[in-house]
């Protein structure tokens, strides 16, 4: 394979890696004293770093590769998922105060404090399996495409090299290494992607020419309800259900806000992260649409949708900038991998190992955390050949469909657990297991749909986003029904963990954490989201 990089590009890429290694070494030299240091960066991280880390954790190479590919193939509908910026506000304003009051390290630990140990075990095992099968494997696959296309090396070499490099500083430095390197990676990723968008628009002839070339339907976020792929009802409502799970209850994201030393800083970090979350529409999705326009104009060509972004880099960027964007793409890969490695390590150490051996010394827990991260790195590498077989479709759409089956029961349990004190432990575990059964049946039905008919065939082929709505409503009904049919929780034991159990001190402290500037920034963000939704109507 031939690399598209020239000498100046290699120097720029080398400078980026040197800066990254410098940040990692600086963090590693600050020894981790205990589990709070290793897993939550000592709970002393500022709002800017938290927001940048939220963005970098979310924007992996599956976004860069998959979202650009979806933009080229399907247009704007997937922008609904990127406008979940408003849901990140829910994390800061609704959920975060309860997480802080629980003093939990992890989301499974919060479920135990709110319900019981069964819910904790379920979410711990479920999250670890989900991370390895989806986040780790998908990110490695997408990263392998990027590295092999840009550097001209075989897929395997690029994927394994990045995984080992990322795993090394994550294992040694813990959350501090992850969160501070992600701040640098966010800057590089945004800068590189903005340049691609700008040069792409210039090449295509401007926004007006782009709209004329691709047609109004390609820029329409609101497809009919009967659209087989992107019905607006599924995108808006089903997407929201998935969004609440991902942004408000998933360890992968929430762990960043828990690294703050108080609710106010954590909330402000979430608000900043929400603003950054809007950017992917303009730096990944629209470049995909630009690539589609350029292919119509005969400027470039691509075989598969997932090759769109690397082809844009090859076609549009001058010497030097290719190295910067290559660094940005690798930053996306490494930041996501580092985040998921650290989250897996945290869940295994705190929710599984420490649960089984509660009297383990802090020093040994740090060692266990590092070993757990190493194991996840190895599992990720083992998954590479499996993920290599996915390449026929659009990666981002694949990921969203899988998450649509995982999210609804977890979203239902967290929402009802926080909003309604009557929700009890029996209802939580029944809802979680019921959701798992329905999700498994749906996946099996999809695999064997060619041999199904009637109601079973409808069940197998209903749009994935509509399926999320159905599963969420079912989960809500089950959770409320079981709660009312069984004894209520011991309200004294869950003080401060649900709206109905807040003390006067809880309310006072929460009120003191609210500032006018945070309210104004949150309102402005919602206005921006509504404006974008109103603009892309075809």
C-alpha cells in the first residue's frame, strides 16, 4: 500500500504524537495514590477538561468514518443523533446531582444504592460485554480503516499499533492520562475536521451549489413515518431514548463528570460538552454530503460509504494538513479507546472485583485495574478479525441499531428511579431482564427473518428506532406495574437518591449549585438545536 503522506505530513504527525506522549508522561509522573485518583482523576478536574473529554470520548473514529459515510449515503437524518446535545444538559441538570449525592464511582454502583445488588450485577456484566462487542470492536475496525488508508500500511498493523499505544498510557496513567490527553485530542480533531469542511465547500462551489447538486431530499432530516430507514418519529423519539441511556446513564460518558469536585463544575462541564456535541453535524456529516456531491461532479470516487472521510483527506488536503488531519483521526480513535478501556477497568475493579472481595487494599485495587485494562486491550485485538467482516454497511447506522435494543430498559429504570421514589428493586431487576429478553428475541428474529412470516416477520423488520420506542414503553409499563404490585422501597435507605426522598439540605445545596450563566447557556443551546432542526427540512 502507498501512503498519501509526504515528508511535511510525517513531521506534523510526529509533532502531534510527541505532544501526546509529553502530556501522557506529565500525567503518569503524578502518581495515582488511590482508586479515586486512578478511576476519577482525584475528583479534581475543571469544567473545560470535562467537556472536552466528554466530546472526545463520544467522537470516536466510528463517528469520523461512519457518520461521514452515512452523510454520503443517506444525507441528514442521522443529524438527529448529533442534536442530542440537549440530552447532555439533562445529565448536568437532572441526573448528576443524584449521582454526586450517592458518592458512587460507577453507574452500576449507583443502581445498587438506589435499588439493590442484583441491578448492580446486571448492569456491570451487561456493560462490560456491550463495551467489548460494540465500542471497542467498532472503534478498532473504524480506526484500522483510517490508519491503513492514510499511512499506507496493512489494516492489522495500524489497528494493533494504535490499540497497544493507547492501552499503554491508559493502563499506566489511569483516568488522568485519559482525560488530559483527550483535551489535546479534541483540539486537534476539531481543527483538522473544520479544515476538511471548509476546503470541501470551496471545492464543491459553496453551500448553494452543494444544495443544488445533492437535492433537497438529501438535506432533509424529517423523513416520512413509513420511511424504512429514518422515519422522523423514530429519529426524534426513539433517538431520545437511546440518547438518555448513552449520555445520562452510561459509565463511558458519566465518568467524566464524576471527575469534578462538585456538582457545579460537573454540570458546567456537561454544558460545555453539549455545545461541542453539535459540531459533528458540521465537521463529519456535512463533509460526507460534500463527498457525495463531489462524486456526482466527478471530482472523487469511493467504493464503500465507510471510505468517504479518508478519500476526502486524500483528495482535498495539501501537504502538511494531511498530517494534521491524520493526527485528528487518530486522536478520535485513541480518545474513544482510552475512554472505553478506562471505563471497563473501573466497572470490573469497583463493581465486580471489589464487590467479591470488599476488603481489598487500595494498592491492590490499582493493580487489578491495570490488569483489567490490559485484558480489555487483548479482547479488543481478538475482536479485530470479526469486525473486519462488518465493512459492507454503514458503520454508524449499524452501531445506532444495536444501541436501540440495549438502551430502553436501562433508560426506563434510571428515569423512574430518579423521578419516582415508589420504583423499587424488584421492578428494576424485572424490567432489566425483560428488556434483555426482548432485545435477544429481536436480534434473533433479524438473523432468521427470511424464514419468518406474519407477526414474527413484522417484529423482525420494524425500524430499529421504532423498536426502541416500543421497548421503552413496554419497560415503563413493566417497571410501574411491578412497583405497584410489590412492597415499596425503604425510603430512609434511599434518601437523596430520588426526587421524593430529597431532604431540605439536598434541595438547598442543589439550589446553591445553580448559576445564572449556566441557565442562560443551556437556554441558548436549546435554541440552537431547534434552529438546526427547523433549517434542514429539505
